[in-house]
C-alpha cells in the first residue's frame, strides 16, 4: 500500500480532488487476518465497493489494482455495478489469460486483434 506506484496513484488522485480509499488485503502489512486463496481478498474488495456505493453514496468509482490487487480488481469489476474506470498495474504473467476466461463473461471475445 505504501510502495511508489500505489502512493503515486493515490497522490495524483487526491491532489486533483478525487477521494481515494486504499487498503491492504487481510494478512498484509498491518492488516489483521490471514491471506487466503483469493476468496477472502475478493470479499475484502467487495466490502470496500459496497461501503463506497452504499455508505458514502459515490455514484462513480475507479478500481485500481497493483500486482495481486490487479487480479482482484479484474474480479470485482463486474461486481461493482458500473465502474467509471478500471486500471491494473504490474499484473502477473497469466492475469490477462485468466481475466479473459473468468473475469469478463459479459464481453464478446474477439478471435483476433
């Protein structure tokens, strides 16, 4: 959460008047709990989205993810009702293959680009 990439995105947004919520997944940094197979981390992200939409009443959200957070971000993009934008940074090698197969069921798949 406090690496240069995440801090840079956070600072750029807040300097331009955009509210930000950033967090460590369970078991990372000072967060309590234990790292899971992704199920718990996915629930953490969904809880944050619900908080922003239902408690803070934001109409638009941007989902950003860095490294492992990029994979979780791809997973929750459909859950978040209609994100304004979605950004992934430094994703792992097979993330794009996984996202095409699992995280984008409503998108038409192209045979070639």
